[in-house]
C-alpha cells in the first residue's frame, strides 16, 4: 500500500487537522515542501470541483517530476450561511477580497469582520450555518481521476469572535450542541466533529484499493 501522502495545500492548519485524523502511519508532504508545484486556480462552482482540480493537477505534476508513488489528497472547504443564501461558500478564503480588485485571498480577520457586518441585525435562530469540506484523492501516475469524500458540520454564527485556536471562521462558528466556538473548543473536539474530520473518516479505508 502507498504510504506517502502529498497534501495539496499551503494551509498549515488543514495539514495539522488532516494528519491528526489520518494518524501517523504515513509520510506526509505538503506544497510548502514542493517548490515549483503548480498554482491551481480555484474557479470551480463547488467544493468537490475545486478539490478534484487541486488533487489531479498536483498528481499530474508529481508524475511528470518522476517522483515515486504517492497518494495526493486535496481539501476544498468553506462556510455556508443560510441568511446569506449560502455565502461565502466556495469564496470563503477570499470573502472580503471580493469587494476589491485583484485575485488574492483576504485575511481571516477581514473575512470575519465582513461576516459580522452582514449579519449585524440577524437574530441568533436565523444565524444558522455549516462548514462544508470536500476531499479529493488522486494517485500520481494514475491519470486525471479522483475519489471524492464530503463532510459537513452544522452550527450558528456567533455575535462576536471568541477563542484563538484553529483558523478561518473558527472564532465565529459555534457547532451544534456546544456553547463555545471552534476556536475555543480546540483541535481535540474539532477533529471529532468537524466537516473535515467527517470527510476524512471514510478516506483511509479506501487507500488500500488505490495501491
Ligand atoms: P488551500 O487552497 O491551499 O488548501 P485555503 O485556506 O485557501 O488553502 P480553501 O480554498 O479550501 O483553502 O478555502 C477554505 C477557506 O474556508 C479557509 O481559508 C477558511 O476561511 C474557511 N474554512 C474552511 N475550513 C475551515 C475550518 O475548519 N475552520 C475555519 N474556517 C474554515
């Protein structure tokens, strides 16, 4: 079975969460250790489309480089807020940047402030939201195909940011059944119930069939 997993991300928080859920039985590599790897334009309409694009393009590049066998795993994820018609959705990483020219992502703080501003007059019961995650798994040298896995985590958007753990919208997201934000709850709880953990739950058992 292939034991080398290349994670197609530059987000170190995602890497930590993925490693924590999949465990230490693998050798992990990320884009930070692969200078020259392709920069993928995330222009898909869905999380699945973007995750597949990231996984397949990196798998193709690794194969061209003549690197050994590797499983490529890509995560595309984001927040969907009911009161905003599902926004920021696939634009989660650049939510605040949508208001200005250019293609760069915005900072987590800018994105959180924009979300709070848009929801300023929305009462708690109407602040329902969910994190969604798509994981795509491809094998270097196996052609442009990927397996896909999805997970979601229901919750509400708080009235103010709380906590310092995690990343992105974690300080504003209160998962169902908890009185604290993901940023207060921390990795141990998050990795039991998160969108990412749920998507990853069925990934490892499929590795055997990819070898
Ligand atoms: P890569 O594309 O390099 O993986 P990224 O952070 O740009 O890194 P995405 O394009 O998938 O990743 O955007 C995900 C955004 O959605 C992320 O920047 C956060 O704003 C938000 N997000 C996704 N999962 C999250 C989580 O578990 N907690 C908080 N925010 C999350």
